[in-house]
């Protein structure tokens, strides 16, 4: 008898929001509040509408083609294995290999402040965190669900407490602040605000372990989007109320905000909260991206050994290889987060490319497979998808946080996309001897039942 599926709606919501309740996102959202003040809240609202478009596309595709490969499965069916490999490797694996080391550097920086003896004895204690969550994920989906739900509950609770307390203390001062609306400034901040709303689709690779996925998967992403907008809206309002613009745009505004509200005694408690946020990111990305890698291996897009599972149905081959790759990127970077800024933002640009490809997948498969069972249908097709493509394109064109970084960022995007395209062509043409741009509906539809 098949084991009961372990992920109820709360665990699915926790997975959907697991990549955004983290230190790097707290910093970027408060930076935006410092730059635009109330105009940044408008940018968050516009970004939420943009995020809703990708939620609708992912919800329909995930339930129509419930494969752990997620993006790779959708794109292989719609546009061929070549672009499937590019979308997944550049949009998810590359993002994780660059973004997670940056988050681990932030963990080590905080630990250096609150536990210098630990950092002196073990230069990069964040690697122990990586090892811990790799081990927890190897234990199977049940333990993942319990850990993830607990971490996200603590993070959201902590951020709401900070935000609401900051509003209570600083509300009078905020009421005297100028609230002039500047449409041009709000539009220029949409790209920055959007980074706080990405990653809801990380729940899709968990579909095989979800309870009642037809009902709960779309709900998890939409509830997650609402929670993110609410918590970061309150968090940014608290920042505007409590801190001047120069401190909001500093390197650690999230720490400054907590200390301004609760005083120096809160430093250790907030550091623990921030590290728990990094743990949430690790837990989510290790679970989801390893299953994407496993799905690619099952589809013949990566070497077969990456598809191996252990006795607890965890993707052991992909998980261990992925965690080892993260450690290999983190170790040589030392404590200098700025060393990978351009690469991290470029990786986010590749994430946008993946979203655009998913919108195209949705349009192609809706037209090519009109009779295919769709437990969830994106409303008003193809308007959300068209608006999503245009909006993602706008964000991509305005991705650089400063003019001087634009050149390095776009060069790095071209390098990552070029490298994944080169691998894709070599693998499909030389190893698999297949047309990389021929849609492969048959192999994907074979496994379309949960």
C-alpha cells in the first residue's frame, strides 16, 4: 500500500514561501523602502500582480504534468529538451549555486558578531548548517515537512512582530512624513520589489508528495503570495517609521531595524531569527532543486545516477551532488559577500528568463493540448501570460541596482545562459542524439498521473 502523502496545505505554503523569508530579501526590501519610501509600497503591489501571473502558469502546468522535474518537464513537452535544460539549469540550479553561498556568508557574518569563538574555531560554520539540512532532507519528506513548517511559522511570526511593533512605536513620526506619489520612481523600483516575490513555484517539485494537490497546490502559492506581500509591506512600513533613509539603504538595515525597536538586548535574538531564515532557504532549495535535478535525470537530460533515491524516497544522488556543489562555491569566497554581487543579480536575471519560458510553455501547451485534463485552469488565458512576459522583460531590462553593475551583470547572464545552452546542445545532440528543439510530449505525458 502506498504511504499516505505527507505534505498538507500548511507544509505546502511553508515550502512556497521558503526562499523569501531570508536575510538577503529582508535587506533588499528595506533598501527599496529607503530609496522610494511609500513609492516602494506601490512597487510591491505592482510586483504582486506580476508574481500572480507566474503563479497561475505554474499551477496549471504542475497539475497538468505532475512531474518532479517541474520546469524541465513543462519545457520538454512544449519547446523541446534543449530549452528544458537551459531553463532549469540557468533558472534554478545556477541561481541556487550563487544565491545560497551569499546567504551563507551572511550567516557567518552574523555568527562572527554573536559567537566569535565559534567562527575562530571553525572558519565557515554555515557549512555545518548546509550539512545538517542535507542530512534532514535525506531522512525523507515527513521530516522535511515538520522542519519547514516550524521554521516558516517562526520567521513569519518574528517579522510580523517586528513590523507591527515598529509601526506602534514610530507611527506618529511616519504620519508626518511626506507621502508624495512619484510614478516614475515607483516603476523604477518594481525590479527590486519583485525579488521579494519570486520562488513560490518551489512547491511544484513537491507535488508527488502533496495531499490533494489539485486543490492545495494553487492555494499554497496564492496564500503564500498574500502572506509575503503582507509581511514585507508591514516590515517596510516599520522601516520607514523607525529608520532614516541612509540607514535603510545600508548593508544591514534588518539588524538596525530590530535594534531600533527592541534595543541592543535584541541583537542575539534577531541574529537567531535571521539565521533561521537562512535555514528555511536551505531547507526549501535543497528539497526542491534536488527534485528538479532528479526529474531532469529521469527525463534523460542529466546523467542517470542523479535520479537515484534512498530507502526513504529522497533524491539522494541529486541531493548530495547539489549540496557538495554549494559547498564548493561557498568555501573559496571567504567572508566577502560583495565578491559575488554581480553573479547573484545575474542569476536572478536567469530566473526571469526561466519564468518567461514557463509562460511560453503554458501558451504552447494550452494550444497544442486543448483536451488534456487540467485540474486548474489559469483564468483569462492568455492575458496573464502575455502581461507576465512583458512585465518580466521590463524587470530584466532594469535588473541592475546601480548603473556601473549593468555591464558585469548582463555579461554574467550571457555567460550562464551560454554555458547551459552549450551543455544542452552537447548533451542532446552528441550523447542522447536527439533534436534539442523538438517538443517531446510522449515521454512527458507517460507519467502524467499522480
